[in-house]
C-alpha cells in the first residue's frame, strides 16, 4: 500500500507535473482564463494520461526498446483523438473554447514523460494509479490558476459551468464582484505567467516551512548515552 | 597640529541614494507644475494617491521580508516611482486603478525581484504597461487641456471625478472629453494615428485644433510646453551630474535618425522628427525614465547601445504598433537586454589587453 501512497504524494505534491516538473506549461498557461476551461482541459489530460499509462504498461514487454518512443506517441495520439471526439460530441461549447489545445494534449510532455519514466517499467495497476494522481495534480493546478485569473480578471467564478456540466449548471456562476473595467492583465497571457510564478513560489514556501519544522523536530531527539557509566 | 592617518578611499561621494532621488524629484517639479496648469488638479490628486500607495506597499513588503523599513523608505525611490507613474497616467483615471498600478510597481516589479538595486525592469513603466493593457479605454481617456474645456474643472470636481467617476454636476469623463465644438479631443500622437487610419495625410491631421498653441506648427498645444519643461529638468540633472549624457543623447538622436528616415521616405504618412521629439513622453523618457541607474545599462558604451535601441523601438512601435505612445514598451524591451549588453561592453581591465582576455576564455 505504501507504494500507492508515495505515488499519490508524488503526483499531487512532491513531483507535481505542473508545479515541480513544469511540464505541459503551454496548455496550462493558455487555457486557464477561467475555472471551467482549466477543469475541462485538466480532466481531458487526466483521461489521456490514464489511458496511455495503462496501455503502455500492458505492452511494455512486447515493444522493443529501440522503437518505444514512436509507439508511446501513437498510443497517446489515439487516446487524444478519442477524447477530442468525445468532447466534440458531448461538451461542444467547451470543445470550441479549448480549441487547438485539445489536440495539443499529444505534445504535453507530462504524458510522454510518465509513459517513459513510470508506465513502461511498472505493472498495470500502479501505472493506472500513477496516471490518476499525476492527472489530478495537473488538474488541481489548472483549476487553481483558472480560479485566480477568473476572480481577478472578471470577478466571477465558475462562469460557463454549463459548458462542462450541461444545463444543470446554468446558474452555478458566482459573481464575487461586478466591474465595468475587467482587469485584463489577469486574463491575458502575462497574468498566467505571473499567477504560475506565484503558485510555484507558494509551493516552495510551504516546502521550506515544512523542512524547517522537520529539522527542528529532529534536533529534539533525545541523546543516547554511549559512554559507559563510571 | 593633528595629522590623522586613514585608509583609502579618501574622497567620498557626497550623495546617498535619497539625495539623488530627491534631486530627480526636484527636476521633475517644474514640468509637473506646468502639467497642472494645463490639465488641472488631477495630477496633484493622482500623485498623492500614488505616493501613499507606494510608500505603504514598500513598508508592508519590507516588513514582510524582514528588512529595515525606515532606512529603505527614506531613500525616496518609492516616491519617485509613484511620481513617474502619476505623470504618465491620465489625470482623471479612477483612483483604484492608480492604487493597483502603484501596488504592482512596488510589489511585483520591485520587491519580488529583491528591492531597490535588484529590479530588472523600471517599476513605474511596468505599472504603466500593466494598467495600459488591463484598462486600455480608461488609460487613453485624457481630458483635453483646460483651454479647450467650456469651463476649467475645479479641485472638488476633479476629486469627485477621480473618486466616483462623475463631477459634482454629474458629468462623466466621456461627456467632458467632448468639447464645445463637439470634437472628441485626443493627444497629438492619438490624433495623428487615427487621422492616418481615416486616410488623411500627416500634414492634414496637423490642422486639428489640438495642434494650436504649441511653439512649432506640428506640436500639441500643452504637451510641447510640458516636454520643454522636462528637457529643462533633464539638463539640470546633467549639470548636477545625477545622470550621464550618454542615455538621453543617444535616445533622442536615435529617434531623430529613425523617424527622420521614415519621414523622408514618405512625408504624408510618417511624422517629422520634431513631432516625435516634442510630443508624447520621449523627453521625460530620455532624461528621467531610461536613466534609472538600476535597470539601465551600466557601462558607457552599453548605455549608448541601450538608449539607441530604445529610440529605435520607440519609433517602430509609435509608427507601426497599436498603441500611440511607446516609451514604456521600448524601455521594458531594452531592460530585458541589459544583462547581455553589459556582458559584451565590459570595459577593458587595466593591465589586460582585450586579446589576452579572449585567450583566457578559450
């Protein structure tokens, strides 16, 4: 069980694809103007990641080492095509909003990185779990960044939720404040870079705090007497 | 007689950072007074808001970073940043935009990079660009000079316009901008830019009422006089040896060369060098903004390259870009190139020939 625990910790925090590995930054920075766009792309990426991790793990003993990268890319590409067609069919408006960034999931280095570094060396179940956790870690960052930018930029949260969840979500939009002058910087690409930088800084700050606390605790370890009593 | 022995250096610099910043502020003062004379009380209110925000933000961030607050605040750099921003923005900008811009200048462009001396970009220009791309409409809402208004805005009217968006009689800025004869007033750079898109020639746009009252025919009424005041302030800074001649001279010369070249190519499309120098914010940029000792190049040769490139980008963006003025963009672009420029223009160390330097690198 502890193997799964480390996998979960790696994906969500210690080796987070967006905050630590800094992979897949292009879609991350491009589509996170709103929470829903971020969530949509995050879920799509997660689905591709799980599918490709499982498949790569299944064929890992059949595929020869020399040609593994092209095989991985083809596996990923077929899953991306599946997801793209599914989104086209069921969440058409979101599909239009995300545009080119759905097919571009193919080039997301986080996916081929996990296929190469983990799935091709492990059994199916851990590989699938790794896909879930890495995808979740990526999605959480996308949603956080999308939330920051949407809140600062337009003063709303969850706008356009019906694009992803259907007509149930028509009135999910939370208007935190209404403004005549949207803060365009947050919605434009520079806002994504600044927000991403702040998120990474926050993660590093928390890590430093934790490390500092741990060393303090270590210092309080009771000494064992090694010299013989006289 | 007492003879004291002391180690070198025996000649000390008389000025500290605070004195230099104060001298720059004094040099800006005449132009700011003139700007208030032409455009009303707005600048005074904006400057107060900006200074308060800048000093407050600086103090808060220094306290958060556990640095000595008092010493850093007394160097006046935050005040200067606030003033540079205040003179660049339209005087009737809503107050919270000024606050936001100043906060970004101090928090993001200055303190996140490590405080004074470590900021890669000019904080005031970063704030200006952040505001310009975030609120393009509000940031181009310049009120016409007082002489064109039906009646000059009182201090209370200006204050209420900035705080609430309406004057006391309930006029908003769009109504105020439409002057007596029903023409919306723009800045000279705007006027020429929109004139060209409406397929009028450059010489025809110069007939607009905005160009009456400058000291030459192609110059905006109020703007050219303010620019002259900045020129005077800049010359004072040169005389007081606060800045070197390299940056202002290279920047103005390069603007004259590049805009002159374009003007000679097609006099109907491209504005004259005189127009480029005295309209917009070139002169304050050349003497007060590009000369920022932190974010500018540090070698003399580097300063020439840095400033000439700013002039080049200025003409390019003003002529072909989407925004009417370009000092902020040009300065920020070249701020990014400063480390590279400094690397390649290092002066020769005494006792080393440049050739032996190269050999060492191999």
